[in-house]
C-alpha cells in the first residue's frame, strides 16, 4: 500500500510529475492482460531462519510455485519440518534429493562455508541456483561461478522491495548527487547462539552486504573505500566478526562522497539512506520516503507498507521467468552482482589493512575478470612497503565448471594476500628423501601450499621437489619458519632458508616459537632478547623477499604483549597453532579473529601418537561412512 501528500509549489509540482511516473514493479514491462504466471517447482536447500521462515513460508502461499522437496543436514530441523509439512519430501543431503527430484531451480540458504559444495552439486545436475548471500567470498570464487553451466541469482531482495524501487525512481529529484549517508542496523542481544558465532561472520559480511549492494545498485561502484570496524561489543559472549563498521566511499569523477554505518548491536532497527544533491535531499527512513528542496521545505512524502512474502514470491517468479527465457534479465543475477562483489572485496581488504582500497572496475566477462584480478595492485600495509603476494594464484587454466577442491580454497590474510587453505606439512621424516617424495606427490595431486621449517632441516628436499615437479614457483605458496636459535640473526637465517629452498622469495615467514634460544644451547633462553625484538627485526625484512610475516605457537598473552608494544607496526598475518578436536583453542581463535590474524592449524589430525584417531566417535563415523579416520577428520 502507498500513501502520499498533495503538492502545491512549482518544486512540489515537479516532484509530483516524477511521483506520477510509474516506478518499476513486477511485470511492469508487460501489459497487465498478458501476464500469465508460469508454475515453477523449487527445491529448498537449508531450513534455517531464511530457508524456512522467509522462503518456505512465503512460497508455500504462492499458487504460481511449488516447493517439491527440501533438504538439511540438521536432522532435528528436518524432523520438525516433516512433522508439520507431511506432504513435502525431506532429505538429509542434497544428492539424495536430486536422485528423486528435478526441480526448475533450487534456493540455497545455508551457512557461508557450505555454499560452494551445494552450488557445485546443483550445477553438476544442471539445476539453476537462487542463493543467499554472500555472492562470493572472493573475486576468484565469483569468477569460478561465472563459468558454471547454470544460471545463478542472488537473493538481494531489497532490489525487489517497493520502497527501494520507488526511491530509485525518485533520485532525479535531487539533481546531481553530492553525498550519500546510509545506515543499516539491528539489535541482536545474544550473538553467540547463531551459526555466525562459530564461523566468525560479522555485520559487514552478513547484514551489511544488503546495504552495500543497494548503494552499488543506486549509484554504481565507488572508486575508493576506507573501512573501520569494532568487535566484541557483547562482553562475556564468545563469537567472532565485527559488530559495528563505518565505511567511507568516494565516487571520484562523479564528485560524490558517501558514508555507511552498519551495526548489529544498535538500540533499535535502522534502515536509512539520505541522498543530498543540487536540488535538495531525498530520504528513505524505514518504509517512508521524503524529499526536501534546497530551502528545507518538504515537497514529497510517501509511505509504503510492503509485504515480505509478496517480495519473495516476486523474486522467485522473476528468477523462474529468467532461467526459462521469459524475461530478458534478472535484477539480482550473478552478472548484475559483479560490482557489489568488487566493492565488498575492497571493503574487506580495507578492514584488514586499515588502508584505502580501490574496487576493481570489472567487466562482466570471466576472461576480463581474470585479467583484472591478476593485475590488481595491493595497497601498502600500515608502516610497511610490502607488496603482499598481489599476483599469487592457485587457479588453473581449465574452464571446467567443477569447483576447486579444498586444496585450492583460499583464505584472505590481513595483508590482502590469499593463502591456500590446505597445505602439506613437512616435519622431520624418518628417512632421508621421504620429504622429497611427499612433496612431489602432493604437487602432482594438486597441493599448492607447502609448509616448511628451518628446524626440520629438510628445506633442501622441499626446494628440490618443487623444482623437479614442473609446477611454476608463482603457483606455489611456500611457508617456512625462523628457528629459535636464530632470533638475533633474522636476515642470516632467512638467507639460509632461501639457499636451502633454492628460491628468491618466501610467501610467508613465521617466527616458529615465541622463544629466543641461545645459538649454542636451544634449551637456554637469551637474557637480553625476546620475541618482541625478533618481530621488530622481521618487520625490516625486504618486502620483495618476504611477502608476509607471521608467528607460530603464540598464545593470547604473547599476542597481547606483541600487539601492545610500540615497535609493533605490522599485525602478524598468521598464527600457526596446533588445532584439532582434542585441542580446539576456542578463546585463542576468537582473539585472533578479532585482531585480523588468520589461524593456520598444524597437527589437525592429532599430534604425534594422538588418541584422536582411535576416538570411539571418530571410529564409528568412519565405519558408517566406510572411510578412514583421517578422511573423516
């Protein structure tokens, strides 16, 4: 429903003419008598809040679509659904669902970490996908999705909400846009009770991406962004991610600036966009739109009363029409989300580096996207001139739509570099040549991350295996570590590792332990030297030789001491720690996440002689799945 004021002055009559112009609505491009809604069958993947409350309950009331099947790995949620909706088949896995059903498309509403697996499975079956955010967790992942043989849409439902559509149509009222001020906020009392707590998803990635998409949709991508964030506002709760973020935007040649405030700990819900231009100000406050002229006089006031169910029904119907060829385009298609991905990527990089970042102004083709990605320059990190692995890539030239295996999944560091998620550890082997064979085999099967250590005395075998593998050096991420006995001679230790590896640079150089040992007796600690002094020396290493620096085996006390010291100009990119079900280190993980320090797990299958592989629960799962305990873990 829509209500509006009357108009009297010339300025108001001008506003009235714009108001009288029909803003885009579902099927406004087609005469009313010719709108024939086609019936679409839909599979729902994920029965959480969005999957069930938003999508299922909305679509179950729409006669133009039918939910033919649902799936969720949560057995309790699935049983609760089946008890209430007995006529709809429910499955514990997506492959099981696809064995019995061929829907027109699937709506995917699962935690972020499960998106790629679901999309891969659906694409292999030729099923189009309408997915929840995020669009992608990196530009590389977005590029991968553009190569899939199915159409993909994003549930940016604000692009379908009447008040946003109307607001967009009224933008000419302000003349040339000079400034934009936006805010999106919720007040979530208990942040540790949701899936976001364990995954470390913050307000920028979760709630904020909707407002960021709106600004890109309304004004195009900004040329630069600068972002700041605050975490751990809910004291006493254990969760990750940012709670409040402020983002400054500049549209460069358009001579327009902007500011966005995102919060999940606000005192009340807020949804607001204020646009100031040469002819006045346009304000969206909740569902109300007002315009004031340059004299501050109100010329327009419109109140919308949208129905969420109708918005979701429209979005699903339009997506179905797009994939069936009945519509030329879909407002929130993967292609139309390109600039949003670029802007969010730049904001994440700014949050990590505390530097201004410039979104890539990408074309819509995958070929151009890849070229742009590989040539992107990264800004300097504060207090450093490091060019952190700007061109590192693990992707192959294959155009296969199969999603890269977990050996090729990457994580973004606070430097902007992308580290492969899965790597091969190379602790001391029992016999000479064993590490050489292991590295050769790992590279043959697709590993592109090799983790070494000076103290293991096998860097020469690793370097030789890499050289003999035929895999280009730039496609392999190499981590090695400073031995405790070399803390006072960091540059010399680095050169020894480079010589042993027969390489010109290291992707990641770690301080192996926060222990500065005597060179002649590693059981004795130096009296006038500590790990803070060592980190100060590591910060001075040439950036073209050491692209990222980090630490290993640091606890919270070590990190606090280091980060609070005046000499610490660079936040460690990584803290490599022992991490497995018997040693979860949750408090340390939360601390590192809140300080933008990536945690890499070693001994993730259990440390030496660990009873983890003999754990009854692990053995039972491995028996049921017909897999080894190592595969289960």
